[in-house]
C-alpha cells in the first residue's frame, strides 16, 4: 500500500494524544513501526531540572507504537509546525522526522513525529520500572510533578484502549496518589 503524502499529519504517542494544543481536521488511532513509546527522556524543564531530572516519553528504536494521528489543514501547517517545535524542541532532545504511520482504517500516511536523539545528554536509555519510579517520585519541573505526568499518561492510555505494561509497572512502583495533592 502506498503512503499518502498529500495530507499533513502529526503523530502523537504521549500527551500530544489527548492534549495536542493545535487545530486539526481529523484524528485517528495509528501505529508506527520500528519505534516504541519509552520513558527515556530526562526532563530538564517540564517535569524536572538539570539538577534533578524527571522522565518523560520519547519514541525510541524498536517495536511499534500505537498513538494518535492528527490531520492538519494545509492552511495551518506552518503554524502547527512552529507550535510543535516550540513545545517539543525546547532542549533539542528530539529529532523531528516525517515517518509512515498506519491509520486505524488501514491507510498509510506520512506523519510528523518527534524521535529521541540517543546521542543527546538527556537520553536515559532503557531503565527498569524500579529505576524509573525512583526518578519520577522525586522530580518536579515547571509543568508540575513528574508523578502526575506518568500517572496521567497511563490513565489516558487506558482510556484510549492502549495498554503499556512497562509504564503500568512504573505506576505500580510509584504507589497510590497522594489524596492531599
């Protein structure tokens, strides 16, 4: 099946799935191959600091990833790309790529996505759920507590029918949410 290159699509695999922050014409569940969702980015801004980095999601090599694809009107393409670059490329830890994704209806489209740069100092690599939970529990950045990010991510993924056993194991290690928070 050929890849449809006429439309502009954006692939989200984390918070972009439920909080895109930009106008879109359509959205659909999608899958990319050769990359997986991974809590592999040391967050120096949004969920941690350089002194005490948190962890956020990246697309890392291997496997496949279910996410959400957003179709953007041609007239909005430049504004959406500008917005995404400001949101995703704060510290240049991601590489902007156009990659094929398979939509839930079977169509293959080309979509803009942000892939982890494994050579970047913020790349955390493969961590055990225990290692990830220990980092997440003590990290806080300008967008809030790292625990909130991870717990909310797992909750949203479950709502969308996406199971991520590794992330769920991290949440289990974090423990119950603080009712006073």
